[in-house]
C-alpha cells in the first residue's frame, strides 16, 4: 500500500521525502484556490469575489474541529504503527471513524439550519448577503466529503503514505478547476456555481480515497469487517483529538472574527483581502504541510522510542522551514502587485492597493508562522496538545485584540488588522521556544 517506516533511514532525507508529496498536495490545493479566485473575480465581479472570500473563512472555521479530529486520530495511528501494534491500530481506526462520522453529520445539519444566522454573524454587506447565503448552502453539503477525504488521508499519512492522498487531491483539483470554468465562466452561475464545483470535486476525492483505502489496506478491511468500539480506544483517540480540535477551532474562530472586522470596512477591502489571503496562503501553507509531515515523523519515532532521531528531526525541521520562509518573504514582497493584478482588474486601483499593502506588511514575517506550525506539530506528536492550544490562544488572542483596538484608531484603520498578525505570531513563537527550553532542561535534570 506504499507504507513508509519513518523510524529508519537518514533523518533529513526520510522526512523530506515524506513531506514533499504533502507540500505538493497543498500547492495543488492552493493552486485551485488561486484559479477559483481568478475565475470568480474575472467572470463574476468583485461582489462575488468578496462573498467567496468571506465564505472561505467561515467554512475553514466550521470544519476546523473536523480537521483537528482527523489530525488527532492520525497521531494515534502513527504511534501505533511506530510500536507495531496492529490490534491497537485497528481499534483506533474504528474509534476514529465513529467520531469523525458523528462530527461531520452534526456539523452539516447545524450549518444548513443556521446559514442565515451565520451570514448575519459575519457582518456580510447587504448587497452580497444573498449571494453569500447561496454559496454557503452548496459548500455545506460538501462537509461529509471533507470528512471522508481527511479521515482516510490522515490514516494513509500516518502509515507513511503521503503519495496517494496527493494523487486524489490532484484529481479533485483538476476537476474543480474544470467545473469552475464551466459553471462560472461558461454558464455564468457566479458564486453558487463556484460552490457547486467545489462540493462535487470534494466528493470525487473523498469517495475515491475511501475506495483505495479499502482495496489496498488489510488493516482497514479487517477493522471494518470486525467493527467494534472499545472504550479504551475511544478514550485514546478522544484524548489526542479533543485538544487538537480545540486548537484548530480557536485558531479558525479567531480568523473568522478578523474576517468579520474586515467585512465592516466594505466590499472593496473584502475583495482585496480575499485575493491577498489566497496569495498569502500560497506562500506559507507549504510550511504548514511540512510541519504536519514533521509531526507524523515525530509520532512514529515517539512510538518507537528513538530519542536521538527525534532530536535530529527537530533541528532539521526548523532549519528547513526557516530557510524556505526567508526565501518566500523576499519573493512575494517583490511580486505583491503583479500577483494582486492576476485576480483584480488593474482598473480597480483601490482594491489592488489594499492587497499590496497587506502583503508588504505581512510578507517579511513568514518565518514567524513557519516556526509556529512546527511548534504545533512538535507538541501534538509528543503528547502535549495543550501546549499547542496555549500557543494558538496567544497568537490569535493577540491578533484579534490588537485588530479591534488598532483598527478603531482613525489614523491606523485597516492597517491595524495587518500589523496585529505578525505580532501574534512572534509572541506565540517566543512562548513555544521558552516552553521547549524548559522541557529540555527538565529532561536533562532527571
């Protein structure tokens, strides 16, 4: 099935080979978001672009608990695989699937029933509120597909297979782009067409990776053939997942609050933010995927009790991520305006200017978010998910508090929101580094 043992072989090469398909998958996903933003911005107008941008932040927030659950269950599977504990691995699969299915069902139902309240909560301008509502209804129906892809993708990655999730993501991305062009550019269905394209492509990848896992994984087939829920397994998955879910939820709720504040500045700022955030994500999301791969590497080696290999992995991960982020900062600083003009008509000078200002204020500090992602992965894999929650609270709490305080000052305005982002990253990194230093001192003293 393409399993890869991350407890053997040269540390840097092993971690990088495992991480590269995950990074490529993320770039594919971000590439889709770029094309989606371009198609909507060019063929449906700035109002539709603003609606899609605001909905993206909301959807990310709503599915954060689901993604956190899959990440937590993946950590349990990685540890079991590192220990070579087949029975515990199968029990973990059953417990994880039950929890994921339950959360996905509840989330889908609650989102569809509460769509009007969510639109009001987001401070969506009246002129695009109906457009946003239509978009959300379509993407909410795609939540079960998100659950399928992330559950089975997390399982495969936990066993060292990062190539197959990439393949299914590639199929989904290609289909999504094709449907975007068909529904939005050809048929003129606007934001609703973009949402329908997204939901359909998500089901293609979710059902596809489910079929692959059952066809190629004996552990998966055995687990479902004798499906049973053991209390111990349920508690183990829940204990690893709860705080990861909490961390993801806190992080994305904070982002959602910032999006709501951005929305209060009007459609032009919303459109600029929607485009700039896509560019921003294209820059630092590979660092997040590298951190997720690093976390799986650590979890397998924690299960195998290979402490020296863990230490080497930590050193290599931080050096690699910082090097990438420095390069990305320079590149995207120089290309800020041309990139904004891919999504926004050059005649929309105010929107382009808002986006360029955002990128110039955030761009020099990508190392901050790169290191923060690594701290999240480090503490998740070593059984300290509460530390990840604390770092998220520091980062997002600072960001939200400063955003609302600074943007209320007339002389600062919207720039106050941008300034708060790297400040939050920096404070959380400082806390993460101090906690790591304290742990190392404690380990050396016992």
